[in-house]
C-alpha cells in the first residue's frame, strides 16, 4: 500500500455535448462568469496540489483541447462513443498504465468544486488507505440523487439510485456527488468487471465502489462536500443559479 503515497492523478470527465444548454459548445466550454466551466474545476484541482490531469473528451474534442492548450499538465483521452461514465474512465487506461497512486475522478461541469474538499479527501485517502473513497454531501432535499447506504456500524454499503430506492432509502440525506478517489490498480480492476446491463446499455462508474465493496475491500464515503458543490449546470436556468452563488462566494467575473 506504499504506492498510495504517490502523487495523485485526476480524471476529469469532459466529453458531453450539453444539449439542454441551448448551445452548440461542448458542455464544459459553456462560459460561467466569462470563463469555460472546466477552468474552475482544473483550478480547484491545481490548488489542491494535483499536478497531472487526464481530461476525457468526446464531443468537439478539438475545441476542448484548444481551450486547455495552455495548461501543460493536462493530457487527453478520447471517448468516441459516449457509453456512460464508466466507459469514459475506461478510455484513460493507457494513461494510467504506469500510475501506482490515487486517481481522483470528477466531472468537468462542476465549476463549484472546492479546493478544500479535494485536499480533505486526499488527506483522508492517504491516512485511511481505502481502495475507494467517495466524496458525499448531506443534503436536506436529496431528491433526484443517489443515496449512500450504510450498515448498522455506519460503514459504506453501496449507492442506490433514487428510482431503485425503497421508501426508507429515499429518506437518506447523504448523497453521491460523483466525486471519487480510487487506488489506480483497484479502479482498473473494477472497470474490467463493469457491466452495462441496464436500460441505457451504459457502463456506470457508480457501480465500481459496489464491485470493490463486495470483494470485501475497504470502500469509504466521507460527507464533507459543501452545499455549493451540489449545484450542477444542465440548463441556462441552472447556470444563472450557479453564477449567482459564485458571485456570493467571491468569484470574480472575467467579462
């Protein structure tokens, strides 16, 4: 497990089109306070000490590459078919082949990702040595989000999507925010076992923690994400909400 003390690599999911944004731009290039939203994600990772990033690109990949060309620490993995988040991370296998430390996986359309959250998750990961650590959030209104199920001792048991949740599970306020740290070897192992036996025929990264937990490996969930990190951008209306929150948090517009 000494390999886990090696520096982290971040995988940033940035392949989507964002059709609901009423824009032809790749979603991660849609401007937030005048800057592409992915810029804020990369800034937070850099501020937390992450020096190497693999961006998974797909829709209008060349535009995303050009936008990030000045960032010398960013590599690109191409997802030509968008078959789910697990499939997207699979596209980074060649980049991760020689890596023997932690892999942080975050969404490129989460501009309110906070440096403090990434740093705290890394500290916990290095200290507790799980094979997978989920960054979670306690949310008063968890509707629409996957719930974190724990056993009687409070240990992680799995993620249940709302459509599959029982009535008691729907009362759970701890939610999955698609922010993960994996031991690299265990991540690649779990990706090999992913199945796409669902209505969408997609490979979901959310299945990986459960795969590892069922193998009796240590998977943990840490509810330390901040409320602002729950804000996502899928529509122009949500963009306006995020920009308002960012102004309140002191982010400076660049237009």
